[in-house]
C-alpha cells in the first residue's frame, strides 16, 4: 500500500472513530441511533415525501423560480419529513441542513429559539446521517423553501463519511461501491432511474399488444439459443453438469408451440466471453416471439418500440432526458433497411476497392497494402490484419460475406447513414443474413443461402437481432448437426444438438418471428452512457488487492 493510501486510510479511520463516539453519546441520552419507529407515528403525523412538500408550495414561486416569503407563509403547513443529510452549515443560533429522499431535496432552517434545548443535539449529526424533522414550512430571505423544525431526531447514524463531489471519481471504486456512487453522483442515480423507466416501458409496450411475460430456466444440460461460450455449473443433488443460459430462445419457442402465440421474457443471461465497454458476461435481454408474423413485421414493430420507450423516458425523467437527448449523435426520425450484400457492395465502392476483395483478402498474395492505401485515401481506416485472419477462418461463402460486412461496412454505418441535414446518424436495419451464420433463422424463399433476419444498429451499436423463425424440424435438425460438427472441429461458439426442441417442432410451430434485444445496450443508448458497466448496478470486477 502506498503512503498516500495509508494516509487516506488513517484519516478516514479517525473520522469513523469520531462518528462512533457521537453514536455512543446518543445512546447515553437514552436514544436509539439506529431507530426503527418511524411508522409508529404515522397516524398522529404522516411522513411526507420531500417532493410532496415542494409541490404544495409550487404556486408560491416567483418568476425567477424562488419562493415568495409572504405567499409561503400564507399557505404554511406543518409537516413531518425524513431524509439523508447532504449539507450542513451552522452560524451561531442557526443552521441549514439539506435533506434528500427518493423524491428530491429540501432544506431545514434550524433555529435555536424554535428548537430550544434540542438545537444542541445538531452537534451529534454528520453528513450522511438520516434524520426526521417536524415543523412549519417557510421561505428564507433568499427565497429558498424550507422547513423550520421544532424537533430534529436522528434515525440512522452513518459511521463512514460521504465523499465530496470531487473525491469520488475513480471509476473502478465507483463500480465497487455503487451504494456510495448513487449518493455522491446524482447523474448516476438518474441513469439507473432511467433504466428502470426503460424496462417498465418495454413491458408496457408488449403487454399492450397482447404478449404475456414468462420465466424460463437459467440452467440447462445443453448449450443452445445463441452462438456463445457458456458458463458451467454443477447440480449436486442430481450430479449434473449444467450450463448457464446464453439466451432463452429455444424455451420461448416451445411455448409458442404450446399455444402462447405472443410471449416475452426479460431474461438474465450469461456468456463466458471478454469484457468491453459494450460486453458484460452477465447481462439482460428482452426476447419476444409472435406467431403469424415475419421479420418485416418486427422491423415495423421495432421502430414503434424504440420511439415508444424513448417517449416514456422523456415523460418520466424530463430533466435528465433533456440532457441526454441534447447530447445524442443519433436520431429516430427515420430508419434505413439495407441487405447485408448491398452494404458490402456500397462499402467497397466508397472505399475505392475492387469487388473481388472479400474473396481474395485471405490469400497470401493479396495486395493488402495497395487496398489499404486506396481505402485510406477515401477516409476508410479498415482493420486489414483482423479482416484477413477472419477471412482465413471462414469455411464457406456465407461466412466470408459476413466477415466482409463486419470489417468493410459495419464500422462505417454511422458515417454512411445520416439524417437529411447530415447532423446525426440514423438507425440501420441490416437485413438478409447468410444462412451459415444464422442457425435458427428461416431460409429466404427463393434463395436458401440467405435468411429472413435483421440486426439493428443505432449509433454504431448492435441493439437487437430478429428473424422469421425456422419451423421445419428436418432443416433445424440438419443445422444443429452442422453446429455439432463445427464444435468437433474446434469451434468454441457453437450450439449443441437439442433433441427435445426438434421434437417440439415436430408437434408444429406456427409461422413465427422472434426478437432479441440487449436491455443494457438500450439503456446505454438512451441515457448517453459510454460503458455497459455504467448501466449495471453491480458489475463483476476482479477482487481488490489484499482481499
């Protein structure tokens, strides 16, 4: 441990000791510094949220937003409030104490003539403590709405001091101590309130269209539902090796077979893969399935869904939403729908490259330096080294087409698809994926090398994946077998053969379209968060040194 950290630890230990001494002083007075009797007094004097007190006096505001003393006095109300202390300042026979609860903030204007002997007990209070106060509402000379309490009572003593606004900015410490981060940084609390509003709006949208919400298993004996490496666990009683789910897809489609024609799940999923600003091994997905629909149906519905959720977010957190929306580099005013093959073709043209690049890039004699120079002259900085490695691993034309898209087109979607005035990017539906990289999607009528599938990219981020479902049991069985062969050849991100799912399809899956969206990524997008960890309350971190 460095000397700087040792000094910080010693200083905090001294503050903790001083606060614990105050705790004992409160106990010696016969009071409980960790009281739990707030509700016992409800009938005599109800506890009011701070926001409700402020709302009562909204009509008493001046044009500058401050409160008129005389108007507040005319409508003064005796209230009982509680909250955490965020600020304290004493001046002789008076003290200002600012409280916060779930609905907002409000000031206590504590005066010795009003509080009498109880005024001296303010000495035992610190920032972070929870208190209860009773008194009349009033406005100060500066127009600050306040409560003038005749009684302030300690409810919970905080033994550790809260950080200041400037002292708690270390990103990893904020993630480790989210309970402090939420208090110290109001914008963090706004982000998570926003996430809650987003999830609520997703449910509202689907419930309003006749979908039912279900829960499916999070552990299974086989790997299925998506292409990813799973986490493993062990069931002791049954002596079974199990896999944590990577997606709920196959169970949800079983429910469509069973007659739940519109079904969804907001599912916790687990993928044993790398961590980045857009990837977390534990994450949340929305998946829904709709019978008698196609992927075209779901494209229309996706546009409606995103606009609906965004509007609900605006309604529920108007102040925070204003800041998030002002900083956006994308717009929902219109959406583009482009086949993957067309994206690659256009990308080659805009990079000044010949059409044979995808087929030739993996060859030892490919003129990559010449291609790179030509592309750079057109403002296209392509990752040629990884493009070449990826192309060399491809086992068929479909995989190669997808690889070309990933390196030539996807990184430039925000640059190529803009609003009419060019100021912002627009969302892009990438449609018609190769069958080789879509083992659960229905083949396209008239071209069995492609599937009825789309992925939506907003502001350069993949937000959702959807397709018309494969409901031919023989076709699905053949694709599962192809996955098994890939796994035998050493591929890590593959599915197992799900015999029970094939049996379910043999009972009949109606024409169905399915949709999957990362809830964390949607929260990032709409709240302007730069890392997925900023929208996950307690992200997994390596243990701290020495623990």
